C-alpha cells in the first residue's frame, strides 16, 4: 500500500542550507564595528614607535665619529668626488 501526502496550504519545502522563515537580505539595519582612539593614545603609540626605532638603531662608535669629524675638518677631504659618493649612498639608502 503506497500513501502520498499533498502539501497543506502554501508551505514551501525547506532547501538545504537555507533557514526557514528568513529572507535572503536583512533590512536596512546594518551594523558595523568601529573603534576610535583618543589623541593621548595616538601620541603614546607614536612615542612607542620612536622608542622601538631607537632601540633598533646601531650603536654609535665614538672612535669612528672622531675620525669622521677629523676628515670633515680637513679642507682637502671634502672634494666633489666624496660629496657625490656620499649623496649617492644617501639616495640609495632612502629610495631603494
């Protein structure tokens, strides 16, 4: 004996992956999460970055600094070749 059941009223069958009774789009109440930082927090974050950059900087060599000062004080040292080489190194460091 085979029995068939017809739909009762206007009820749609449930599709897999679709919750019954919900439309595809939710109305105009879309919420988004956001945060805002105070000016004090922004300043502290900037100071933290500066401190980290200082910590990452190489140690200063007093002997090397004294040597460079002596070379700069010598008028024969600062010629066009030295100036161009220094400028080239600076450009390569900043723009590459």
